């Protein structure tokens, strides 16, 4: 597999885990937040949840970034709904392995409360949780519980990727 998306709700660790995972795979990491249109960032910063129309061009960019990258690529992207994941897969034009960083709302709420350098406010956490659709058996995926040390999360993903790909 060449294309990986580290997914989950805001505050689950997509950027930090994605960067560490990319290093472990000798891949390149792209932060999906950097692919958002400015209008999306501004909307979220105001505490307004994105809708499907807002997300559409962003999801397309995530998929085309995977498609256009030459080599192993890891992108952090919430990919909350199956339709979003389908859009990413379609734009990528090849198989994508979704790596879900799953965690209890309390764990994520605590993490989001501790960060002060991100545009996504804590007030949007509930909308993220409500939007999340679980991965289905027919979707290439790995799920990891984030209520463990950072290193354990990364190690578990790397181990599970090895099992998926063998």
C-alpha cells in the first residue's frame, strides 16, 4: 500500500501521529489542515462546523495529493463519513488505507483543552463526534485506541499495517 490517511475527530492526534508514522514508514507526511481552503479555516475558527459542501473541495485535494505524490504518502484528514472516504479513494485512484485514531470523548476533550495553537475550537468537538461514521468491514482500515502513550499508538499502527499488508 502506498497511500495512508490518518483519520479521526479533532484532537485525536492526526498530525503528530501521522508525522511519526510517516517517519517510521520512510514516507512523506502531509497535514490535511494545510489543504483546507482559507474559508474553511476561518469558519472553523469562528466555531462553525463545516458542512458537506465546505468539505468537498478539501477532500478532493486530499485524494489528489495522494494520487499525485510519488512514493509512500501519509495524510492527516478527519475523513469522518464514509462518503468523505469514498471521495478521497476516488480522487486518489488507488487503494487507501485509513488509520483511525479512536478515543473516548473525554480523552480527546482533555487533549483539545490543552492545546492553544490550533484553529479548531473545543466547541466543535461534539459536532465532530456526531458526524463520525465508523469504518465498515469493506473499507481497508486499521483502528487504534489513542488512550495509551504516543509511542504505543505509533507502534501499534505500524504493527497492524504489517498485518494488513501481508
